């Protein structure tokens, strides 16, 4: 669903026609071109920027594989919360990653030399 939404927004971000760039003379470059039908509006630019930020945030702060016991509503709500925290306070995600690293180091030291059977 998210990939479909990203494709849809990317298609809407292109100008109306996908022809090659027109060739301008020096006289045309001196005067402003005001063809509003062929240009992106402010709303289109803002919409594509917002969707890009949301998609980048969603994929960059995507959490690990959930527990087999968790149901999909809880997984979805947790992922949305993480995404919102990433948007509002990105430094919180850095602190979260640092804490996970410290815990991984402690667990590796605790179980050093043990083998799995």
C-alpha cells in the first residue's frame, strides 16, 4: 500500500507532459514563462514533500521483526508511534538505538563462549 502511494505521488509530481525539455531562444529566457497549466502548483510541491518525508521516516525507523504473539493492530500502532516520534524528535531514535547497542554489548559479553545446541 505504501509503495503504491509513493508511486502515485511520484507520478503526480511530474509536469503534465513528459516530453523532452523545450529549446528556448535568448529572447524567451528574458521574459517570464507563465503557463500555469504546465507547472506544478504550490500544493503539489508541498504534498510531494510531505509524502516523501513520511515515507523516508517510515522506512528509516522501521522496527525489527515483531513477536509471533503480537497481533497486527498492536504492531501497526507501535510502528505508527515510532514514526511519529521520529518526525517530532529524531534525537529520541538516536538515544533508542544507543540503548539497544549498549544492551547488545552487555548480552554479548554475558554469553561469550557459550554455544547454541
